C-alpha cells in the first residue's frame, strides 16, 4: 500500500509536464430532517490546457496521451470518439426532493442516464460515435448501456445544454438516452474506483465500502467530463448516498459517524490530491454535538484531510443528539424544501390505454416558469390532442406554452425512436398545475419483450428544469435546479410466449381450410347424378 | 309502417344517434374490434392535432389515415359525428340503388317493396356496421365509397364509378381487389345472371380504356395527396405501407396480428408477402368463374376482404353480411346457413368477452382472444364458401324428376365432389 502511493507520487513528479494535472477530492455530509444522512463524494481531475479532439480530424493519428492522474481508460474513449462533453449517471432509488432538498449533483435520474455532446463530422457521424461510446462505456462500467440504442436516444438540447464551453471546431450535437431499469450495484462501483488515482486505498475513496453504499436508501454515481475554455478538460467523478441511521441503529437514533455509515475509516490521505476535505452541513437546530470540534464556516464544519495540511487526519467524524432518546420523525404537514413538488402517475385499469398525469405544486409565493421535458419510449403512444392543463379545477391552456412535440419516428433499423414533449409551464404561486394526456400502450412482438415480461416496462421520469435566466427573471431566493420525477411502471399486454409454432400452425390451417374449400368449389364442374338406392 | 318510409325513418334514427350524447361512446372509440390503427378516430384526431401544430403526421408511427381524409377534416369540415351518420345514410341509399339496378327497377320509383325496407335495415341496423360508425371509425367512409362505386357501376356511369373506386383505393388500398369486377360490371349489366351462366360478352377493349381512365383518376388523387402531404411521399409508406408491413400489432378480429406477433423475426417478410399475395390470388378465379355476374364476383371479393385483410375490423365482414340482402335468389341455395349464422353469433359474443378478459380483467391471456379471432375467421370463411356455393348451385336449379315405372320418387341430388375432367 505504502509502496503504491510512493510510486504514484514518483509518477506524479516525473510526468513530463505536457499537461498539468490537478486532483481534488471532497466529501459533503448533510443530516436531513427525516433523520437520514446525505453524503456526496466528488473527485475532480483537471487536465490543464487540453482541448477535446476535433472530430473532423478523426482520420489523422491522435496526439499521444500521457496521463498521471487522469484515467487512461476513460481518456482513450473520449479521444477515440471525439467527445466534447460526457455525463453518465447510474442511480438507484427515488430522490425525495420534498424532504432532502436538491441533491449536490443534480443528475439523480433513476437507472442509467448518458448524454454526450459531440462535434459533427463527415468522417464518422455523430450516431456512429454515439453507438461506439455506449458500447465502450458499457464495457468500462459493466453496465448495460449498450441497450441505450435508437429506441432510447433523443436530442433534448434545451434541457441538457453544454455545461462547459463550446469548442470552435465544429457544430455540436447532443445525444441523450436513459435506461430506468438499469440496476446499479457493486460491479459498477469497482470500475468506478479504478478511475481514481488512489483507487480505494487512500483518501476519501477509502470510505467507499460497497456493502454499506449499496445498502443506503438512495445511492448513485456519476461521471461528468466537461471542457472549459481556459481551464481544460475536467473530469468529475461523483458518488452520492443517502443513509438512514435511524433504520440501521438499534435504538432508532439518528446519530451517525463516518465509521458507522461506511464501516471504514480514512487511514491516510491520498498523496496526489491537491485538496481533500470533508465538510459537514450543520443542522439548524442546536441540540447536536459534533466531534471532533472545529470552527464553523457558513453553517458547515470543514475538515481538511490533505497530506499537505498540518492537521492530523481525524479518525472519525461523528454527530450526536445527546438529548434525544430516539429519533422522532417530524410530523406532517411539512413544507417541502424545494420550490416545486412534482407527482407523476399513470392511471387506467386496462392494459391497452391509460392517462399520464403530472401534478406540479409551486410551494413558493412567486410564479415559477419551468421547462418540462417528457421522453417516452414508443411503448406508449401519447394522444397529444387530449392534452389538458388544469389548475384549481379549471382548464388553463395558457399556462403551457412553447409546446414542441416530436412523435416517434422509425429508424433505419426498424425501431421507433422515443417521442419527446417539451414545453414551458407557468405555475401560479401556491397552487398546483395538473397536466394530463391519454396514452395508448403498444402491442409488441413476442421477441421484443424482456424475459420477465409480466413485470412491465419502466417509463423514464420526466424532467423539470429552470429556464435560462434571460428568458425570465426569477429572484435568486427561489432558485431551483433540475428535478427528475421517479420512474413509472407500464403494464403492457403480453402475447403468449410458449406457442409461436401453435399460432403459425393454427392460423395457417384456418387459411388453407378456407382457401381449399373455396378453390375446391371454383374448380369443380357441376353435374347432376342419380343416386342409386 | 308504410314501406316507403323505412329509409327516412332509419336515417332519422341514425342521425338522432349521432347527435344524442350516448353513454359508452368513449369505450367504443378505444375498442379493438371496431377500430383498427388504420381507421381509428383517435388517430385521426391526433393527425389533425399534429397538422395544426406543424408536426408531420406521417413522421410518427401512429398516423396511418389517407391525406385526403386529413385535408377534408382539417379544412372543410371538423370531424363531427353527424358526418358518419350521413355516410351511413349514403351507404344505405347506394345499397338500395344497387338493388333497384340489379332488379331492373326504375331508379326513382315512388313505391317501395318489403325487400327494399329489408335492405335498408340490413345496412343501417347491422351491428357490425352501426358500432364502428358510432365509434367514428373511418371504415364507415370506406364502406360507403365501396357501395357508391358499385352503385355507379351498376347504373352504368363509368366516370363516377371509376372516380369512386379511386377514392376507395386511396382510403384503403386493399379495395384494389374490387377493381376488376367493377370494370367488368361497367361493360355488362348488373342484372342477375347467376341462374343462367354464359361466357363474358363485354368488350375487352372497353375494359382497357376504362382501366386507363381509372389510372388517370387514381394518379390525380395520388398527386393531390402528395401535395396535401407537403410534396413528400412519406404518407404512402405510413398509410398504404401499414397494410403491407403491419407495423402496429394491435389486436383485431382478423388473422394477421397474432400471427405476426408470434412470428419469428427472420420469417416475417416472407409471411407478410404470403399473406398479401394470398388476397390477390382470389381476384382472377372469382372473376373468371362469375364472369356472367360481376356484381356477385365483387360481392365475393368483399367477403374475401372481410375475412383475410390486414387490420380487419367488424365493419369489413359487416359490409359482406349486409350485401347478402342484395341477392335473394341465392338464399334458398346456401349450403349451411345455420352453421354460418351460429359461427357469426359465436364470434360476436366471444370477441368482446375474450378481449375484456385479456386486457382489462387480466384473467385470460392473448390466446383467449386469438381463439375468438379464429372463430371469426371460421365465420368469415363459412360465409364466403356458403355464398360461393349458392352462387354456383343456383345454376342447376331444383332438379326433382319423378321416375317412371316403379312409381317411386327417385331422389336426384347435386353431386358435390364430381371432378371436372376437361
């Protein structure tokens, strides 16, 4: 272990300074009001002065890649497919915005979500590179990203804009896909940890114990690569988990410590990290105790763990509520922590049709304009003519504007792409807006159903996103971030999977029976014969 | 009731149904027995919505209607229920005129016989036709256009008939099956020749020139559709292509949907070809065998469509069943009318029941409905064979000869399985 870190330090010192690399890590712990504890790790590697590959020059050999801290496996994928910006998240569970507030990392969509901005090129089309990227990443992260094919891919540029700068070399295009049924587990965490310079041996990543992380009420990881002009390529690996100490502790107490949450401790800091810190967001109430004691900065306690700092690594950080015998859940009604609360449901009792309804509540005393994005796989057909917007039991079509609908279109491989609905909603203060649209459920071929067909299909969540500031002037006190709704389960009608031969035989028999009788009549000559008795 | 008032009374009844707010109409609009993806009112509305919102309706996978319907309902008239009632009335009126032309009666007679009341009732009150019409399925228009075509052809109005068949084919491409008998009908007479078969006596050259005229109308309509669909050909793939490639596997009473749901992917194109060619195979044999009575040939081909076409709805066999009333001369010679009737009753009860058990109640599975659709196929096939049998059997007439000598009545029967050797 020690030898490894020495080698890493040596490698770091001896790297030819083609590009300066900088690695920072950070953990934010926040006790939540429902007794849970949210933890958010972020590991940021910056490649100074590096520019994403120009896709128009994909035929020419690429410059050689020398990385000391940046993961080579990911770097190769980014260069091979000339990716300017990449976001991959793998999450499990439903983020409870009302009680937990906005997450530190906004991408909390259930399942897998992948979106990439790529420069257009005539050498290799964006779609070819998108397909290559999916397969490469699915190999790298052991996730079924390969199934994010044309049945899942769209290009919602308004909701998912470039977060960094736009390189000047080409027109950029977005490809976005999500797979809500992806299960996130240990096999995804192991390759994730391999991308870190200190792996899980030192620094904050030493806390990442899969047994604990995947036992959390909500957990997810993310890979974000963006390019900022003047800075370079920034790789941000994030891991968030929401623990429930009241569930796991014997006395139903919400006391937590890093040791109790992760069952591990930080033995030493990562030697190559330029900064490494743990910050604890302190609750508003005062009856808690935090150890080790430290001066508070803006409502949070920050512990510096970097090797360069003089302070010793605190073996454990813990928070107690000494006066509390057991944790009492706050009594409802609770004011939601986010200005918008969203509920999305699929009604209907039959397997052939239903009503998709979304209700958005504005909890703030100000009108909010929100972008609304719905990406529906062709499993459901939306009847857009039945779209209704209602608030306080009256139809208010004026509250939905800039409606853009892209129906499913047939791709060259015969699959239907998802349909996409994008609109701007204006939600009056302290009121609820209800959107409903009728849907039809598809009848699929028997080969298109998954092996567990009776379980149903997961429908990706809708996205609500704040509009760019130029479009509206909402004061910063009601600032909010992107909101993902939970996934829905669609109960599709299934054919019988056991009898393709029987159906072929029975249908063909009936057809030949009718054909035979009919042509038998047509080809016979009619004569009158005497029947002898 | 006076027989002359049957048509007006029934038409009033139908109009009343259109304007009254009937319960359950929403369920009818979603029903798979009476709406197919090609005829569903919901999809028509969706197409109109997309047109209003500057989305190409034919880009998505959900709209399959003809651009002609789209343009009519987006510019001239909104799709209101009264149009379907009027279309039903036109269909009944056309059926009546076909009857009069076949019987050689005056077209504008003041008096009406019982048979005529029966024909009108058989069309307007036929549940297989009434329910699709109440559900605002566009199959009502296809049926009315088919009957108008036959009416014009029977009355010897070539241009009108050819224009009507061009419209019908534009709405539903399978109606191409009816083109040959209609051309034959235009050069001969609609009068019943079933009892006295004779070789075709019309002029072949005239048929060729009529076919040319049809092609002209048809191309004009295709051109108009292309202009309506913003100069693109994509509507052809979305609307006509859907009948050939079956992109939507929504259940219906026909034989295609479950077969292609369960089909192995690599055999799909082959069987799609087989099922499509199977329909075309019937045209020539039927037209040759019934060359003496092309109206009857058209009737049989409508029966073939009502059994075997893709995206079948009850309106297709419904048209065939209503048209049986045009041919009273064959009723006595039907081979097994009771069996056919019972099969139809059986299918009409089983289809909605099994459909509900499968998709709503969740107590049955797809095989339940498939079994019901096989019964429907049997019923359609039995009706077709029955009609074909009767149409040929009538030529032999009733043969009952009293034999001499022994004073006994020797029974003479028609031999069924005597093979023609020539």
